[in-house]
C-alpha cells in the first residue's frame, strides 16, 4: 500500500529505494508536504508493524524535532540486524525572509538593506549655510579706492550717485595743498560754494581763513579744505539743509580717498555733520559732547569744533573754538615728534 500511495503522489521511485534501505519512514524528502508524510507513515505503520514512526513536524515552528525510537527489524529480513541510523532533522517549512543572508564569498548582507537609498532624491546642502553672507561690494567704490587725483576729480564732476546732482550748479571737490598736514572738513557746499565750485567762500570762508592764520597756516599752504558731500543739499524752498544719511553714504567714499591721498597729520571736523559722519555716531549727538577730546579716524587724530557758519550766529562760542584749535595744535606737535 505504501508503494501505491507513493506512486499516486509522484514520489514512488524515490521512496521505494528508501524502503529498500530500511530508512524510508525516517528520511523524508524536502519537497514532500508534512501532511502527506504523516498520512504515508500512518499507512505504513498499519501495513508493517515493524516500521519506524515518522517524526511529527510542526509546520510553522523552526525548532528541530527529536527522532523517534528505532523500531524492531522488519519480518522479511530477520537475519539482518540493521544498525541504528541517525535520523537527520526534518527541514522546517520555509519562513518569510526577515533579513538578507550573506552568501559565502559574496558581498556583505547589509548592502541589501541599503537598497532604499537608491529611491531617495539627493538633497544638496549649500556650503556655508550657517555663515552670514558677505556684503556686496559696490564696483564704483572699488574703483574709487584705486583712483589718483585727476581720476578722482573727474569722477566727482560726473557723479550721479545720489539725487543732489539734479539741483547742483557745480560740484565742490576741495581745495588746498594735496600733501598738507592739516585737513579741515565741513558739512557741504552752500549757495556761494555751489556757484563758485570751491569750499568755504563768503563770510564763513573768511572766518575760516582767519582761524587758519591764527594757527600759522593758510588756505593752499599746508592745509586742505573739503566737505562731507560734494553737492549742495537744499530743501523744498531752496534753502540749505544738512545732507541725509543716504547722501552722506553715497559721497563719503570720495572724501575717504582724498584722506588716503593726502595722508594728513591732524583732521579738524567743522560742525556736527562732519563729526558724526567721520566717527559714525548717532545723528542726535551734539557738538558740545564731542569737543575737548582727541578722537580717532582710521588711526588719525581728529578734533571736533564748531562750524564757521555757526560761529557767525553765535559769537560767544568763538572762545570755545579757539580752545579746540589749541588742542588740535598740541596734538599736531605731539604727532610731529
């Protein structure tokens, strides 16, 4: 009956050979389903009392099943005592693959676990993401820093960097000794300066010339006179006004280049606009708070005093201005040593 059953399931030739060897009930082929093995073993046990019991294998469990006791020798072979055969472990039913298995000589198994990376889009991390962006450099300012005197004068004459160019008559570049030790800096051109194209002309200019003479210098001789802005600032009524911070920022590179070319020993800021623009102070800072102290502009000593136009309206402060000029002269003497 065993042979008939095996033939019906397609494994007759193989099990017949196993039966002939006396190990048919123990050695089960991998392809044979567990239920079929149990049914065939039951049928063989009923037909042949001496047949060995087949191991009971649980399909879902991967734990190997212990072999059953060896049965007595079969009746048809009484003269032959079969030696005990170690029963191999029945293979467990295939389990779902939970992790890649590394084959001998093959690539490491963890490479299969990284296959998901191929489906991800690359993320580009920009360089210096946490760094602050570098400030943009104005190409005009970069060229100004390389100009000589003729180039700088030509650049100022054609300047259109702010709105002051629309109402000007002439630009006011500056006047004096280009190798002077003294540099006097005012606010901006007035009506007379806009007409003549020279700084500090008219009543305020005459007062400044007297101040220079009292210091032992004069216009054009060891002294240079310039302004923060090169064009006249006016309000809606056409009257003079202080330049705005934007106008100062547009024009200041010209003065900075003049200072680099002159290389003066001492700077004198005439009035509030010149002082706060050079020192980078709050626009509300009064001149009285800046007087009596030697400040520094790019390592150069700078003394602050009142503007000559202000002194024409406030004669009582002329003595304070003289004190400021004395401070500037003592600073000059200290620098000359």
